[in-house]
C-alpha cells in the first residue's frame, strides 16, 4: 500500500467523522431548542405559590472543597453569604492546605473550634479540627488530612445536615438567585436526584454580591474560544441531553445532589480524577440496574461564574484531566458493572466528548 492510499483513507475517515459530527451537532441543536422551549413553559406554569412561599424550599448544604485557596476563598464565601435562599449552610473542607486558607477563614468569619462528632456515611480521611460560627448563616470549616477533591467532598457529605448538597469550586462565584433556580427540579419531582447548573466564563466579568455589574470582551483569544465553547456546551449539548435524561456529567463547579442518593452509590470514588462525571455515571448505573425511577436534570438559568485557563499549558493540563476522568468513569461504571470489554469505554469516549 502506497503513501497515497494511506493519505486517501485518512482523508476519508476524517471526512465521515466531521460529517457525522456536523449531523449530531445539528440534531442536538434542534433538540436543545425544543427542550429550552419546554423548560421555560414548565417554569412558567410551576405554581407561583410554591416558588413564592419560602417554606417550600428544601434546606441546602453548600460544600466548598479547598486546597491552597487563600487568594480566592474569602471572596467565594462572601458571595455565598449573599445568596437569595431561605435556609442553607456553608461547609468549607480544607483538604490539608499548606497556605493560610484555614487561618483566613477563621479570622474573617470569627469561627470557633467545636467538638463535633462526624458520622462516616461515606469513606474519607480523618478530620483534624472543626470550626463553626455562632450567628447568621451557618459556616463550618473542617480541617482534614489531604486526600484530594473526592475525599474532601465525601467529608462534606458526612458533615452536612441537610437533605440536598451543592458542590462549588473554591474559585467560583454563584449568581445571587442561582440556588433557588437550581432547586426547582426537586420541587417539581420527587424522583430528581441531581441537577446541574450553567457555567459561564468570569475572566472579564465584574460581580458585586452575586450580581453582574460589568462585562468586557476578553483580550486573549484563548479565553474567547472557551467562552464560545461553554455557550455551545451549556446551551446546546446539556439542554439536548436533558430531555432524554441522559446527561452524563454535572460540572464540579456547580451542581446539586440528593444526599441520600449519593450515599446509596457509596459517595465519590477516591481513585478517580474526574469526580464530577464519575458520580453521575455511577448514579445512572445504580438506578438503572435497580430499576428505580430517577431524574438527572440541567437548569440553564442557574448560573455559576468561573475562571478559565488563559495559557496553553494550563488548558492542556485541564483537558488531559477531563479526558482521563471520562475514560476512568466509563471504564469503572460501564465496563465493570455492565461487563463490557475494555475497548468499549474508549469507543464511548470520542462521541461523548464530541458533544459534552
């Protein structure tokens, strides 16, 4: 076989790949449009009395895993304190930070050390100290041994008091009304076990108490391309999968879960990198295997603002971590539980990551 034949077949492969991608993207766009229309119709007809009466809202625990986040952690907690929601607590899990993360939190929010027993509902490393405040919205700081983000989230689940918990990155900021909006699917259906929010790029955005006060166009092309990518993902792919109950990932930057449902699947797995996809894939597998009714939803108007990489090196490391996490999650939940061959997970990776 000559080099010309090799080049020919490579060209044919990529032609059909791009053609298939274009067809899938077109179909998901149509489906997303229909689902968005259905979403706003249902939202409009959701009983006004339910949304207006604060007693109907379910108490929420907000989990903030933090490792060496002294630069952003105070701003993050302050933004959470300004959320428009009747009852919630903020739990910061200091995952063995070597900087002043814990000291800054203790000093800024006047936290006091308490003797609080923690029931190990899901596995995690041991806590060192627990701090709490005495007034206003409950803030809890847990200092623990370093174990990674999954381990920190499991600790947060063990510490939390409420039936729903939200995961928020330590460098992300929630819009003031995001919590009320992301809880709505739980008010609509008792079968809802997890809901994802809309992630937007905050590199050139100024927020004040959860409200956008200024937006400018980024100067770096890499940031602009990621803004376009985030719009495509969160207003196309996630919305289209929403109507099929087929969302395979809830962004680690902003998602809310039924605590008991997560405990049912054993919490976050400690040996994987992509904990946000892994927990969702694991919940899909568990509820389908046991033939239990469930719903994993996405809410496009519950907004979280996050920083995106501005350098090629950071972007490369981020995407490598995402792809590794995807592969591990599919192999763990699809291959092991459904007893599929290992190569099947790799075949799943390409089409899934083409759309999510």
